[in-house]
């Protein structure tokens, strides 16, 4: 029988492929939501608003803000992993690359297809990335760190943070709409399904749900 560490080592190529494939697909899925024009994920509402005000691309804003959020981990005593740092570097670049070749969706049918496709792809990307087990994204770590430091529930902290970023982003010119609402209610169930699909290692109990601990309580948000 192999130990957990030995099994992880044996699966390292697959885990790295899932990590970077998931992050790249996450950026592409966000670009689809941008092109749909029907509403963005909570954090991307803020990213888009800041991009409108600064003239920077959404991907650059996402990267800079992700790095700033990561700095907040220091007083919260959070430890970043390879996935955390890669999250900051890869998703924004993948979003900008996709936006550079993907035109705006024309017509309501195509806009709805782009919205639904973006949300489903985002769920798959989340499952790929988290199941690789290389550490949470900077925004997830912020929420779970605040949970530990304040004693407030992850749900309450996350709700407060995401309402704040959506309202701020909307005030700056970010897009809020049907896609924002549909994303909010569907991303959790979608991510849990894909976490099971892409699980690399069984949990100690034998469950195929690898998103124990932080990932289970705070699904990835950009």
C-alpha cells in the first residue's frame, strides 16, 4: 500500500495538469461571461469596474488585486500554496488572452449561450483547480482567514465580502445582471459535482470528495 504522500507524488503530473488547466479554463469562462454582457461573477464585477476607471485590462486588474488580497494573508497567518500563487498569475492572463480573440456575443440567444456556457465551464474549472490540492485561491483564503480570526461563519464573511465587491464594482461601472444571480445560485452545486469528477486522491474516510476543509467551505471566487 502506498502512503498518501507517495500517492500524491505518483499523481503529480496529473495534479499539475489539473491545476494549470483549471486556472486557464477559469479565465476563459470569465471571458465568456464578459462577452455575454448579462452579468459577471461577484469579484469580476469589481475587476471590470476598476478596469473601466483605470484603463487597464480586466486580467491585469484581476492579477494586481489578487496580489493585494494575498498580502492580507500575512496578518491572517494564512500560508499560500503553489495553487495560490498560480491563481494570481494565470487566471488574469488567460482571461485577457480569451477576450482578445472572443468577440461580443450578438443576439439574445448567443448571449444566453455564452452566459450558461461560462457558468458551467467555471464550475468545471473550479473542480479541476481545487481537486488538484495545491492550495486555495487568494480570495478564498481571505474569507477563511477572516472566519478564523473573527469567529464569524464563512457564509457570513463571504456574503459580506461579496456584497461589498459587487456594490463597489457596480458603482464603478461593472456589469451586474442575470448572469450574476445565476452564477451565485449555481456555482456551488456545479463545483461540488466537478470536484467529484476530477478527484485525484480519496479523502482519508474513503470519500471521493477532495474539497475538504477550506475548499468545501469557500468555493473559488475571482
